[in-house]
């Protein structure tokens, strides 16, 4: 019988491992580690609306959207929660 570590290759914060083991959202702490910065820096970026991935605020909890994190890790381009340049606003 193979353990999960045998089935999932790569570092704990590689896109392959994240795809195989994370649900639809992850913690700010884990997403920050995957992006290469500290938990404190991650929460600071969330507070300023500058975390490079989409985040969901549910009551007092903040979660990072896994699909957004994967796109950022693979493209190197941030996806901010606010309106992005070149996109129209709804009237």
C-alpha cells in the first residue's frame, strides 16, 4: 500500500502537491509559505488588499482561493481582489 507522500510528489508547497492535497481554499499562512514570504507579511498584504491571490473573508476568517494561488504560482502574475486594470466596472 502506498502512502500519500508516495503518491504526491514535489515540495509541500509545489503546485502539484497543492492540487493533490488542498481543498477549494487554503490558509493565509500556507499560501504565504507557497509564495515565499512569512505569515506576518501575508496577513499584512491581506489587510492592505494586496495579497497576490484572491482571498475570501468569511466572518473573522480569511481563506485563500486555491485555484487563484495555483494560477499565481504558475504564471507569476498576481490576481488582486480589487478591480484589475483593463476591466470595466459594472454600472
